C-alpha cells in the first residue's frame, strides 16, 4: 500500500520497473541529488526531512516517436522516476498515466506518451492553482507589449506576468526618457534577473520569450528553472553559425559604433520597419513603433556576436540537458532580424537531448509576429502546443 503523505493524503505514483511492464502503484525509486535509493513506498511528498519529492518522467524526443511508442505497445509500458525538488509540487492526488483513464492535469509528463493525469482522492478535488507564465520581451520592445497575450493566457486559466528587463521603467514613455537606466545590461544580467523572479514563485513557470527573450527562456529552461518554454524568433545562441545579411542590417544601428556596447540604442521608424515590420503594412509598422518601442541595451548583441569565439559566452545554452521541460521554437518565414535559417540551426543544437524539442513556422510573418494584427494566431499555436504537453 502506498504511504501517507505529510499532508495526510495518500499519494500513489506509478513508477519504476522495466519498460516491459508497468509496476504496482506506490512502488518506485526515490532520487536525491542523482542517487537512486532502493525501491520503497513513494509518498510523492517527502524523501528526506524538509525535502519534497516531485514526479519527473524519463522523457523522449518528440522527433523520435517510434522509440517512445512502438507498434503494439501497451499502456502498461511506462517509466517514471521520483526526484527530490519543488519543480512539480502536486501532493493532494494520485499521479498516473493518462492511459489509465484518469482526468488530465498540467504538470509532469509520461516518458512514453507525454501525458500525465492527476486524480483526486475520494472527496477531494485536484489542485487548481494556475500555472505561472512569464513573458520575456526582446530588444526594442517594452514589456507592456505582451498585454494582449497576458489577457488571453489569463482567460485560459494561467497566471501570466510580464516583468521587464533589469532597469526597464514601468512605461514606454519613461523608458524613452531615461535610456541610461536600460544601458549596459548583458545576457547574464537578464538571466539572473528572471531567475530571481522565478525563485519567488510557488511553482515552476512556463516561459514565453520573443527574440532575445527567446534566448533567455532557453537558458532558464536549460537550467531546469521552468517547466516548459516557447521561444519565438529567438536570438541566436552559441553554436549557431548562420548569419544572414538581413540580420546584420537589422542590427547595424548597434554595431555601427563599438561604444554602443555600453549604451542603450533606439531605432528610427524606418529601421524598425526593416527589422520588425517588413511583413505588415507600413502604416501598421509605424503605429507599432510609436506604441511599443523603447531603447535597448547594445551589450547582448555584442555578446551574441562573439559567442562562437568565447568559450564562456553568456549566449551558451545547455542544449544537451535531457531532463529539462519541453521546448517549442517558433520562426517567421519573413523575419529579417532572426531569419528562419537561424532558428532551424538552433533546433540542430538540441540534437543530443532526448527532451521534447519542437519547431513550428509562420511563412508569412516577420519579427513583429508577437505584436502585430496576426499575434493571435501565434498565441493560439503556443496554447495548443502547451495543451499537447499537458500544461
């Protein structure tokens, strides 16, 4: 019989065993700091005084379905692990694979079918605490540009927030008036800023980032600080080699002066139209420029440009991490700033990881795809993918 949790509720976890047979409920392996202990009753709550356990699956790469779900494979063939940590603090329930007929939840995923369910004990209801979603903007856009996305995700039951980068003022007007507050912040500064925000949350968030925000989301996901990430037209990470001419032209306002590494640089309406608004009408591009653009620090661009020549580059991402959450890369086919070739080269960097890494493209969209009139298609695609991950 499964043991009682610290909260007095009975938690049974289907884990352990071999891929050929599903083990009995409540029996598995408790892992602390990577060490596997002998099979024991899994509480789902504590594996040592003061430590909580969390369900973490042995995940498979979405591009290799045959390895995860071979013909004739029964629902009993599942592998699970229980590992100490606060990443998925679901306690008042039984956790089993969705194929066993329990109701779906948002949380950890089955290593074979990428599904998980959370079934309440008799007389209880499953946890309904919304999953946090952190939206991370890129260069030249204010955090408030995520407002329509936050409203949509809030209506879908998530808990969205859109913090600015370190030094970002609360409004677009203030950011334009005080560019010095934004200047000289590099990639590591931004990563640590958002890591600090994540540490204040009760559970691991979903990250959605655009442009350099997409790079930041990938770094945080690689550090196991998020349960999933969506990287939209993400800036190139270390190891990505393609450097299309359009990307050079889009970032020329920064690179034309080496002193801009320590400054905040603004775009003109014409420069914004080339870098962001080339796939939308000129009038719409100009309106978005007036509404959302702010100065951006030049330092992240200089760091990314030198990434492949720096063995300790802040643009490096742990792409080989097999225990991270799922990642969706999105690319706009007409993007001048982060062309599709860059995003597809990023996908190749993850080839050594068995974690879920998906990609989707929008052939007619440019770099403004998160803020222009077609934003809803991109947002709905992200929502659909998150539901497919049981998040």
